[in-house]
C-alpha cells in the first residue's frame, strides 16, 4: 500500500478534516544478528532457510540460549520482529529429541491462535516433524478432534478460557498431556491486565499446580510487543530489530464524546479504513482483530455504566 497516497486521500475526506494531527516516520536501522551458543539442529536450520532466514536476530538467539538453559523468559520486542521463533525453535528442538514432548500455547483471541497455528504447522512440516500431532483446541473445535488432541497431541494451541472451562475441570483426562508438558507459551502478555490479569494469574497457579501433580514443571515463554516494564518480569529487554515504521495519530473530536464512546468511535472508523485500503492478508486480519478487541472493551465499559452513550440531539 502506498502510505503517502493513503494519507493524502484521508486528509482530503471532509469527515476527517483536521483529524490527522501528527505523522512521524522512524527510519530503518541495520539488523543485529547472533548465533546460539550451540548450533541449531540441521532440520531446524533447513526449516529456517526454507523461510529465507539465514541467521537469527540477537534477541532470538538469546531466547534460544536461555530456554535451553532451563529459564522461563519474557520476550519484549517490536511488532514483526520475529518473537514467534523465540518459542517455536525451542519447542521444535524439543520435539526433534522427543516426539511426545508437550507444549501448550495460549493466545487471547481465536484469530491470532489460528494464524499462529498455521505458521507452526508449516514449520513442523519443513522440519520433518509431520508425525507430530498438533492442533487448535478452542470453542470451534469439533468434539472428535478435541478427544484426539486431548489423548494424543504433543502441541496444542488454545486460549485461557478453554484451559479454565475444558482442561482444568477434567484434568484427569488430560493427565497424559500434562505429564509431558515442557513448554507453556503466553503470547500478547500485555493483554492480561486488570481483573482479567488477576484471573489469569490464578489460572496459571492452578495449571502449574496440576502439572506438578502429574510430574511436570513447564518452562514459560511469554511475549509482548508493547509491555513497558519487562524487567519486572525477570528478564532484561533484549536487543531488538527496529523496522521502518510510521505512526499516525488520529484525533477525533473527543471533547464532544465520553472517553469510552470515543474509543469505540475510533475503532469503527479504523475498521472502515482497514477494510477499504488494506488488501486481504494476514496483517489485515490481525489489525481488524486488534480493533475489535479495543471496541469490545469500550462496549463493556459503557455497558457497566463507566460512561454514558453520547445522546443524539435533534
């Protein structure tokens, strides 16, 4: 997409007159590469080459080394900086050594979960791990597939709600998977804040307690692109590759709208713009998912009475 043309057209639309108040372009910087202390297995190097990746970024190599050393880590780098490989490579390496090694990957939304699973499934194939059973376990998963994943999967992609509602109440049926669980991945860690974050904390405590009951102690790998205080979670913020980005601040007439209604209004407008200007792609799906998430929280706040809907005037 031609970003300059997009901005010019946006400025020319009467409904957006004066609302684009600031545009800043961040120039690209050279990437910083590194290698893990112990080279990756040939199968994983081949998998990376099939994706056009010759070397790892420094934060990816550091993450691999730390996980190999038995640490639980938090990875905080910019958007599209390759955080997925920080947990995918250790999981794949573990599967190469033991096809039954378990991994549970949790994502806050179904769309993101499905997207990440598609990428991981292709990595399994490229690494010669076609015989490993992996799948998505969420509210849309058919009953027969749920049973198959519960009884024989090595890698499961899911969400916190399914862990709470489907796994924990029937943990005895999941004993085989839980006893083999080596990795627990929490993506989009910054979403687990407030009341939701408190509930997530208790859920993880219960899950780890059940895992210990079945003889496992999974390492936790968490990721976020926007967390401001990663040091509070036990790991220094790694070096990052900063891609070329442009930031546009859209300022609606917020003085005429309550806070949450303004958030919802911006969400609706952004969704229209994404649908109009962005071609169908993975990035478009993720953008719409994020917009929907923000709008959902705004709707919830309005419903709880934290603010009132703007009233129409005749």
